């Protein structure tokens, strides 16, 4: 059967079968519900902090902390939506701007987004940061507004670009005549403040709101509400939802993971023609998510960390045993030579191995060899097919897979 015929068969099967979904979008990360179980306190607190904007006063700056999947982003966007609606009713000059710092990535693009939300266009590139900031300040004062800025994943910006943007934003109110800026930072890193300039901290962190992880019972409440919206009647029972919640609760109470489990389990059930989601679908979804997470983790690694993983893979495939740092380093140097890359020092490779051990991609266990000292026995924590998949997706690294590996790399 040709590829075209195969796809036509897949598409026709999907179109002919009744879907178990009523609305699968309610299980996605960007869906903003109208009700947030177990977040009433945080919603009320945020509302009280931001309410002064409705009377033309600057709200306090705010930091929101919490692990991934605790509802930080969804709740603040919900609160801002309601705030904007109330402001329009009252004729209050309130403007909000939500920015995901990890996705946007640069100060220039962030200032560009600020200007856009104020109704002004600036060149996508070409201006200096100082000129762009000057234009933003002028546009902001012309708007005569209370400008509420949300910097989501602010830790990503600080770690990659420093805290210059935060410094200028915390000082901008001193130069404005008719407008005011209020800053809301959202972070997964509870220690973020330790890396900020003390001059920023003195004016930035006026209020804090903590989003604690959900427990299994709370996650179940969330999933029950979403399942009613997402699936047709009698597709999933309470016991299956409880399993989904329990699995996600064991992963730091992550509601995103719980919703992913539910959505993927539904998709797996639908593909096999099942009218119900069963526990086996949840288990299969969990394995799929874990596999995808590992693939994403490896794909985002720096080049030399990937080469360490590949070098260890070569040794294990050939020798079927643990390796020590020096042995991995010897193979790593040959891999670098094959790619025309300058290798790092053995000391730096040892540090990268420790980092890979911390994130769970390797298992590095210190072992005593008596009078010969101590060394690390290192073994992969990744399935071979995952390594091959990641390397095959990288044009540069895929050349390694096409090489006669056993004849190129020497094992000692």
C-alpha cells in the first residue's frame, strides 16, 4: 500500500468513527477555565493587589512562585482578563501585557511586545536597546495608563540575559509624568531573588503569592471538571480519573502532567476504537509522556553533553558494561575528531557527566577500588532507541549513525 493510500485510510477511519471527545482543547495547557478548584485564595489575593488600578493607582509589584503545573499562568491570565473587562466598564486607563520570557527570549522583543500592547509599532530589528526603551517610555507616558506587565518564566530571562530589563522597569516610574508601570514576575525558581541586584529587589518584590503543588485529591477535582467538558458522557469513570490524578501527584502535583495524561489516554483510546478510557490507556499515556520528556531533555542538551551520551552508548553497545570517566573521554575524543570538533578537557567532561547524572540521564555511582582509589561507574539511564531517534533528528549528529562506528572508534 502506498503512503498516500495509507494516509487516506487513516483519515477516513478517523472521520467515520464517532469521537469520544466533546472538546479536547480544554485539556491543553493554553486553555483558561472559568473556575479554578483550590485556587480561590490566590485569585482573591491577586485581585486585591491589582484592584487599585481600577481607580488609576499603581498596584504593588508582585512575584508569583510555584512549581510547573500549579496554575500560576492560567490564574494570572484569568485575573487580568477580568480586570481588563472591569477597567473598560469604568473607563479606567488600565493596559496589561503578558510576556513569556522563555519563548520571546530577548529584551528587544519584550520591549517590542510592550509597545504593541500600547498600540504602537516599532521596527522588528535595527534599533539600539536604549533607543527602543526611550520610545517605549514616550509611548507609555502618552498613553496615560496604568501599565501592568506580566513576565512569565522570568528566571529564564535573568539567567540568559541578566537583570538589566528588570532594573530599567523598576526605575521607569521615576521618569514618567502621566503613566505608571506595575511588574508581575512569575517564576518556578524560589531562589531567583538571590541572583538579582539588591537595587532591583528593594523595589521589585513588594508582594509575593505562592502556588503550592496540588495533592492527588485536588488534582482529581480538577480532572473531573475538565473531563466533563472534554469527553462525552460515560467515556471515563471516577476510578480512572483517580489513577490519573495519583500518577500526576507523585510528580510534584503537576496539573499540566495530569491533563496531558488524560488527553493522551483519550487519544490512545480513540485510535484503537474504544468508547471508554480505561486504566491501561492511562498507563500507556504515562509511558509515552515519559519517553517524550526524555527525548525533549536530550534534544535540548548542549552539543558536548550529547556527545558524552553518544560515547557512552557506543561503549555499552560494544562492551555491555559500566564505564569510567577516562574510558568515556577516550571515545568522546574520537567522536569529536570524526565531527571536526575541538574536544573539551577531561576535567570539563567529568563535570558534564555529573550534570547528566543530576538530571537522571546517566547513573554515575562512586565505587572504591581499594588502594587504587575511587572512581565512578557510569551507565546510561536511556533506552537505545531514544538515543538513536534524537541523533537521527540532528543533521550534524546523524552522520555518526551512518558511520562504521566499530571501525572508527577504539575501545580500551
